[in-house]
C-alpha cells in the first residue's frame, strides 16, 4: 500500500511540474502589441536637409485597420520655432524646414500624435527626440609667444 501511495505521489509531482512548465511556456509566447515604428533621429548642424522628402517616419499599427491622421507637438512643431518640423498628416513622414544650429538648440523634444478621423487618439503619444550633432564651426586660435631661457639660468 505504501508503495502505491509513493508511486501516486511521484506521478502527481511530475504532472504538477509539467503543468507549471507548460503554463510558463504559454505566457512567454504572448506577443506585445507594437504601437509605433520610429527610428532614432540624429541630424548634423549646419546641414541643409530641407531638400529631402523626409528625415524620419512615424507610423501607427492602427493605420492597417483604418485611416489615421498624424501630427507633431513640441518645440519646433507647434511651439517656437513654429513649423521647423512638420509631418505629413496621411503618411507620417517628418520633414525639416530649416538649417539647425546646435548652439541654439542641441535637442528637439517632439511628440508624435496619431488620431482617428473622429479626432480621438488612436495610440498613446510617442516621444520623438531629434538630436543635433555638433560640427566644429569655430576654428581654433593659437596665440604664439616667443621667449628665451639662457643656459644655466636660475630656477
């Protein structure tokens, strides 16, 4: 009788371990929804990007199901300097309309907004950080001074 109880206990323990392992494996397979696709954005100062079609792209997964309208908020978009960065409302392509100066503004913190046609938010707003990379636009200045030290001079 003790032998049968031991076997039953052993089988129950194995089944419990297998059940726990199976449920953990299922939890790992749950896909997290991707809300935005957005690459990092670094641009160089004193470079004219205005002739490019875009410098970045924002996209919501919701646009595969319905029409989305994109917009930007923040310094450089709807705050001074206004309209330095704009986004195409239908495609999400971000365009720049001026030459940047790192000494004035080293980083632009914008927020991308995706809305349904009725005006409600399609996704949570996304931070769009545009870093202005430095260019050495001031040549170094050296002031040369000539002098003489005589041999066996005092310290």
